[in-house]
């Protein structure tokens, strides 16, 4: 047996052991430590439910899911496990923000700047400066904030200032517009999945959604009436165009199925005819 063959044999025998050892090393390698958030972990252990409850609400929020910590709004240093130092002036501790500036907090650079700009154009912003309500947290919540949806607006919250009838009509109008945009979204997704050309429709839908977001943040009666008319016309046009495209694709699908079935029937018929003729000739 040659020397080279023996070396190769030994290496082959050692290979599984080497692979196994590497797997063990990788498994036992320490994972990078998580970035600490002592604000949340400390408050969770407090006996006072008023100070403890916000943490549970925040953990279930879209902000926690996106990695946003308490310090973004409340200041302080969540990386220090010392109450006095974490809440010091040096750590820029704020505590509970002034209700009159909550909108500015939400609209800071990198956050909801567009929504703040729209909100400032409406009467609600002036009301916030005088009475602190209705601010961003009135509809979106304080700690358990979720992704924006029609559910955040209710006739009950509006009727705190407006008449019940007006509140009900307004919420119904907003829900109707949202429903119309959602139906178009469904059609556009179907068309996209079928590789149809929808870029222009998608751009128009995005513009309509932008107008809708403006509509629900400005809340100026005059601007709402104007925006409502534009949205209703555009939604009607987009709905008609997308439904026409969807209908056309489905008709083509039916035609394809019909042609396929017809082709199969012809093939089966020819096959049967061939077998019959073949059996007759054999006789």
C-alpha cells in the first residue's frame, strides 16, 4: 500500500471529527450581547401598576417592534443601570413630555414629519396649543401604538368635542374612502402577481393614499370637502380601471382553459378513433 494512499485514508478518517469540532466551536461561541434597556426592565419590576403598565403596552407596540426605546420620547440613558444617572440632566432626561409639544415629539426629523406638517395646517393643532387636545396620542394612543389604520378613529373620540351626528358621518366617510382604497390595493396586487403593467396605476394609488393621510391629519372642514371630492373621483376611476384589467385577465384565463379543454377533447377523440380503426383492421 503506497504512502500517499495511507495519508489520504487518514485524512478521510479525520475529516468527520474536524467538521464536528467546528460545529461545536460555532455553537459554543458567545453571542453578541443584546443592547440593554434598563428603563423597561426596571419599570417592569416596580410594584406600582401605573409605572409598570406602560412597559407591557410598549412591548406590544409598533415602536418596540421597530427597536424604538422609551428614551426617544422620555429622554434618559437606557444603557445605565442606575436610576439617578439614567435620569440625570447629563442623560437629557425629560420624563413625561408636555402635552402641548407631543405633536412636535412625534414629528421630529426621522419620525412623522409629514404627518406633523399636515396636522399643523388644521384646527386641531391650535386646539392642542390651548387645551392640549386632540393631539397625536388622542387617536394613536400613548404607549401601545400600533400601525395606523381606520380603527384608530372612532365616533366616540370625535364626539368629545363634536356632535354625535357629525362624528358618525365623518368616521363613516373616512371608513368608506379607506375601504375603496383597500379594494383597489387588492386588485393591484392581483394584477402585479399576474405580471400586468400597473406602475402608472400604482403611482396614482400612492398619490391617493397620500391625499387620504393628509385628509385625516389636517381635519380642516374646507380642505376636507375639497380633498374628499378629489379622492372620490380618483377612487372611482382607479376602481374602474383595475376592475377592467382584472376582468380582462380572468376572461383570458377562461379562454385558455376552454381552449385547453377543447384541445384535450380533440386529442382524446382522435386517440379513440385511431384505436377503433386499428382494432377493425386487425379483424
